[in-house]
């Protein structure tokens, strides 16, 4: 069965372009034009992936993203009209898995959709990892630090799992891009730094010792 993609976009020309391109790729699609209608469509359709505009009438994309993320781990690809760091970080912080700035290249957007769908289709193995007092259960998608449960987004979990699979090993930015985002963001992207900061904030929320370290100019390492 083909993946279902929900497009929440208030610009009719962009919405029609996206829908046509996705249908030509063989995806089932639904297009809605405002935030509240998008939430209703998401609840009804249970789509595989959501393409969500940041600026929407009725309810903006940030709030829509947050509400979807409370209910589902479905990938969310956010469209932003501005190429500003604050907009990108705000979108990621609300639970989006990726972002594309307008105007966008349709082939690049389709590549990003395919990358997100590959993550959905991959069958996770049930594994239990531990480093110091940090424990991860991949089957339950649960993480704890000592007795404290840690709530992670889907992308934060995937990134931490990569480090837990490779403890005491320096992972380069290129390796992380390839494993987690499956394509090259380009040398100017700070998306890895954003997510490392998110993870550190949650892993060290009660003053615990740092486990995720920076190897300046190289990458990152998870170690005691």
C-alpha cells in the first residue's frame, strides 16, 4: 500500500504543485488549506508523513506541529518562507523532523520525503543499550537516566540510538548526516548542533555528568 502524505499548505499554487509531484511518485495525498483543518485531516487519515507550512491561517504551523507530535511520531516536513536560523530552530523545536525553505526545488523536496519514509519503513530491532546510568530500550522507545525517564522526540531518539550503538567512538558530522538525515544538508547547516543541544539539555536536566562530548573540528562521542 502506498504511503499517505498529508499536505497542509494555504497557497493553492504550491499545494497543487506538491500534490501533483507526490502523486506522480505514487503516493496517496490529501491537501488542506489551514491549520485546524489540517489537524482534523491528520486525525482522520493517520498519514504516513506530513508536509506542513509554517505560516497558516487559523492556527500556525508551529502549533499544528506540536499537537500532531503529542499524538504521533509520523515524520513532519516543515515548509518555511524565510531562511532564518530562528525559524528553522523553532520548527525543529516544535517537533518537525526536517524543513525546506521556500522557494524550494521539487526534486530536493521529494528526496527529503523519500529519506523520511525510509526511516518509517525500517524495521527497528528490539535492543537494550546501556552506558553508565543511561539506558535505552529500542523496542519500547524508552530512555532513562538512572531512575529518571527522559522524553525524546522521534529524531532525538534516533540520534541518541546512533551514539548508543557506537559508544566511545567519535562520529563525524558526515556520518551523522548520512545515518540520521540520509542526505547532505551542506556545510552551513547547524542542524546537528541543534539536536546535540537538545539531547544534552534532556540528558543533563538534573545536573547529571555529561556523556555526549564534542571533539572540536571532528564530531561527537558518547562516553563516560
